[in-house]
C-alpha cells in the first residue's frame, strides 16, 4: 500500500474509531440515566414502605377499628370517640398553632360551627385552610405542630373561655397513635419490581451493544496500528532514498 493510500485509510479508520467511541459514550450516558431512574424508584419505594400515618381507635358500637386521622374523620368521628375515653368530656377543636383561631376547610364548615356555638363564635374566630382534605398535608400539619387540637375551657385568671391546646401524642390519653402505613406497600413493591425488571432488561441490551462496539473499536485500533507501521516504514524508506 502506497503512502497516500495508507494515509487515506488511516484517516478513515480514525474517523470510524471516533464514531464508535461517540456511540459508546451515548450508550454509557443512557445506562447512567436508567440507573438514575432505578435509584429514584428505589427511593420512592422506601418512602412508601416506611411512611407513617396517624390513626385513632374508633369504637363503632360493635368493634374497635383503626381510623386514619383525616379532616373528614376528625369532623365525623373523632369527637364522638374521644368523648368516650376523655376525662374532660369536652369537644375538641382544630386550632392554629397560636391557639386563637379555629381551623376549618371551607366556609360551610365555619357557618355550621358558628350556628352550633350558641353565639360563642363569629367568623373572626376562624381560619379557612382549603387544603385540609389532603390527608398527607393534614397529618403533616398535625405532626409538625402547625395545627393543634384544643378544648374550650374557662380561664382561672380571666374567667373567660379560652382554647387549651394539646399535642396529638397525649390527646384523649393516647387515643391517637402513629404507625407504619402498609396500605400502599404491595402496590409500591409491584411498581418497583416492574421498573427494576425494565431497567435491568434495557441495561443488558445496552451492555451488549457496548461490548459489540468495544470489539469493533479493538479491531479498528489493531488496523490503525498496522497502518501506522506501514506509514512509518514508508516514511523511513523515503528518507533512505534521499539520503
């Protein structure tokens, strides 16, 4: 092979090698992206299988069942249950962290409580929080002390009724407890296993493509080394001719 032909072939091979290396980089990038997706799925799975939920034991008249602490259940069941085990025998209100506003989810709830308060409350005593129906938001607000439960009691100092706040941990002598939420565990596990199988399948295919490219690159490099030797010999021969 002449010098010009050798150089042309050398340029073709280096271009092919660069293309193969670029394809390999793209495949490695795809593998990294799928690895990130699997890691995100793993974290989501851990979150769903370790999340905790507030519940209270509700006696429906025939049996005791754990009921999630939600805004709806607070309105419909909680006071009924707590009155049966609490020594105060008083209504529990959901109040703001400062203890001076009754927290409700909408104006209808506010109007209902005002009409049932025998003139104790007016609209100025309320704070409307539209997101209370979101169970996670509601429970996080309870856990983090954004909202408290409170009884309306007469102050020994002023003689006026005031809210006495109480944390969920001691409410009604421990009626509310925090436990693992297992309701979504099976679904979370199935979803994670589905994503894991998909990622493993894709990664295996990408790895095979990468191995193929590596074999091709190795062959190209071998030919480049051979052509480089030919070019070197041709150059050396040319110098000897003119020496």
